[in-house]
């Protein structure tokens, strides 16, 4: 197969106020570590090439650039962020005709590096590869991983660590922070241009900024409900990590829960629990309020725009609740939710939290008719089970619905840490095992990977890869 990438770069045709053009910084000795052949075929990008996917060679048709944006980080506005270690090579049309970004993460310093080295070490690169591909297999909108390349160079994060570059694919890398920076600066024409671009790319049915807001709110409402349905905690729901496309992005201190607790936090830097599991719906609404605040700066009738945007934002909690109810009803075997189903799901979650039951295994056991073994308070569970069985008595094939909604496998934190440790030591077998098994998370293929961690294996915190 010819190693040619069919670029068609729309973002690079925007004015340079939105980005800085620059090539990736070359590395010493690139080596291909992982290649996502099915995704490559979907994108039509040819064969693996360590020179291209490390940034050493810029392929024909690429227009490398680092994007400029701002964002709220843990509730505090940072006036300028941007791609501090990522280079957008360009865009392609996939086999379905959808425009997709191809970006190198860990590709070297940019004007937005803020004193950083612009690099990534192997651990976070492999974590993002495994988790983003697992999310895709779980049916959750996400960026994808095309390639991982080692650089032959050490980088320093308290100690010397092997460097790596991830090739990330997304419907786009447009974030709420892209809009915030121009609204904050009062650069209204740039804000209008960016809004028009986002509408054309992600919401062609939208007739203006408010329609775009409505569309993005709907995507984010659906996304956060899907996260919660698999026990996923993003960890850094800053506005610069909130996409217009509705994809999950930036797998830093993220994790999937083992034992269920609504207040679970994994991020080592989230000391106040801002981004705890149960607070993710509130933060999604808060992020969309910041998006609305940015968008309305371009509108002539500001008072009317504020009133309309406020209604859209105030409608979002109900959207999330409806999406949550639909997702968790399916986990109980219910095809069409009705009144009382959310309470039924919540009562099971309360039992799980009280018992410290494993989130994924309890729901999967429910699908197999064996959930009683997961809950130590047998009397309370039997009372709940009586209600559940009565509810699904008239449902069409509830076991099939439950099996389709409740995965056997998730990328458990301890397995990821074990995989990273092995990879640093030169053993890629655990990585290959994880990626193979997690490609079919609803099928019981590697039951050992379904086991929760032993007390000595528990990983209580995850860290940002920078």
C-alpha cells in the first residue's frame, strides 16, 4: 500500500490568528510501538511509518500547526493555553466521508508550551492509547489512537523516562476554550469566524450561535451519561478538555471505578473533588454555561441572546437525567424507560456503594442472573431483585439488553499500571493483551482481566501526563 495520507485541511485555511504554523521537533531514534490497522484502513492513511508518526518527516499535504485556545482549569480562567505539546498534521476524510483530525501528541515545544518541554513519556501515551480505544469499543464518543512511537530519547518527570509520541484522531480538536479566548479578548470577528467554522463542521443544521450551543449541549449531556454508565471518571473536565464534537478527549488522570462510590476521585490534583464521578453532570452544565457566555459576545441583541442561552443551559440537567435514565435502564434490561426506573437504578447503586460492590462486575452479573453474589446484604438485595424482576417481566428479551449494556471488561486502573511498567521494561505483551481483549468488551474473552484488584494492586490515584 502506498504510504500517502490524503490530507484535506480546513482548519489550516482559517486565518493564522487561530494557530501557529510549525513542524514537529525531530526525535533521535523513532520506533513504531503500536499501530491501529483497522483505524488506518478507515482513514486511508497507508502503512505504519515511524518517521512520520514521530514527527521526523512531514508527509506531503500536511500543514502542521499548534492551535490556540484558553480555558477554565478547576474553575479558574487561564487566558492563554493552546497546544503545548501537540501538532495538528492535518485532516482527512474517512471511509464514511467524515472529516477527521490527525494530531501528534508529544511532538515538541510550541509557542503555547508555557515552559514545558512539549514531550510525552511512554506511560501516558500507552494509557491514552488503551483507554481511548476501549472507550470506542464501549460505544462512547472519543478521540482515537492511531499510533504510538518511542523516540529513543529520555524525558524528565522527576526522573528520566522513555519518550513517546501518540497519534490521536478526532472529529476535530475544537474545544470550548477555543471560543473563550476570542470572547475574552473582544476579538468578535475571530469569534464569528470560528463559530461559522464549527457550525459548518459539526452542526450544519444550525442557523446561528444559539443553535450551535443547543447542539453541543445535547452532545455533552449524552456523553456524560454514557461515561457514568460504565463507571468512567474523566478527572479533568476543564473547558479546554471539553469538545464541540462531543468526543471524550485528553485521557490524563482518568480512571474506571472498581468498587462503586458516587464521590470517587482519582485525579491526584483534584483535592476538592470538583471532578468526582457524581459531580460530572454538574460540571458538564457549568462548562456549557462558559461556552454560552463566549458565544453570545458576538450577538447584536445581547439581552435577548442571554435570555435564550439561559433557557438552553437550564434545560441541560433534564437532558442529562433523561440520558442517564435511558443508559441505566438498559443496564437493568429495560428497553423503554418509564417513571420509577431511575429510582430503581439508583437504589441498586446505593446498595453497591453501601457494600463496596464492584460496579462493572455487579451489572454484568445482573445480566447473567448472578448479581446476588456481588452484594453482601442479601436481604436488601433480594428485596430490590423482587422489584426488578417485576419490572422487567414484560420487557422484550431483558437479558440480551443487559448483556449489550453491561461490559465484561473495562480498562482497570491496576491493569493499565501493570501494562505501563512492563512496557517501560521492554515487554509489550500486557499492552497487546489489553488492546486485544478490550476491543470486544461485551464478550467474555479474557476473564482474568475482569477481576477487580487485590488490596495490594489498588491504584488510588492517577496523574496528568504532562
